[in-house]
C-alpha cells in the first residue's frame, strides 16, 4: 500500500493478518514484516499504531479475550435451555475451533509477550483463564437452576473442561475433532454432577 494513503481500521486488519499468519505458519513466523506483508501494508504501518511487536501482540490477545467475554454472555444466556452437555459442547467448540488454541501457543512461545500480559493479568494463562471463568460462571447458573448437582464443584469442573478441550483441539494438522468427540469428553466430565439424563 502506498505511503500516505489512509487505512481504514488498520488495527483490525493487522489483527486479522496476524491471526492468518499464526494459524498458517505458527508463532515463530509472527514478525512485524510478516503481519504487514499479510495485510498488504507498508512495513512501518504496524509501528505507527503500536510501540513494538510485543505491544501489538498483547493488544491482539486482549482483543481476543474480549471475544471470550461475548461468548461468556451468550453461554450464560443459554443456561436453562437445551442440555448442559450440549451447551458446553457448543461453547468448547466455538472457543477452541477459533484462533484461541493458536493464541495460547503464541503466549507460551513468547516470553516478552507473557511478561507484558502479566502486568494486567497476573494469574493463569490469558485466554485459558478467561475461558475457565466463562465455564465456571455458566455452571454456577446451571447449579442454581438445579440442572447440575447442588454440591457440584464448578471451580474444579471448569478447568477440567477447558484443559481437556484444549488438549482435544491443540496440535491438530487436520480438521478439528468431530462434535461427537467433544460431546463425549464433556459428558464424561459432567456425568457425575448432571441433574439431567445424558445421551
């Protein structure tokens, strides 16, 4: 793109380009030049909007965490409808079927990015921590509604579901797991606390 041309939503376009590079080539390939080339921008555009690459990547992660907040609201609104296993299966598939698995790999790969994120998010792995809170919040509502046992430990169930879901989706070169495989895992985890029949 020629210099001096106004770029509409440069931030959003850079984030989308970074996700494509990350998904296609992995965290090692995520450089300023790779992102701007993928976006079709001059190489200095990223540094006009962000102090450095790690500042850009931190904003990318925070933006994706914002998406989890939206997913969390939708999941909470689904409480009391459908089945608990079905709602959890959909939530895990939406979460890990997106770029979230690659973002977790990126955070793990880049020490400077992790240190920067720790300044505002001192506990847990960003993205996974928010996803765990999303599941725990949903399960707490279902417990209040009586659809899971009154003594269900949602603060233990949530990280088990997130960890298992992450392992199910991570490291796949081929297609994501079938919905049936995700549901099987969810059913196994919540079987002991479900207040409804599980398929």
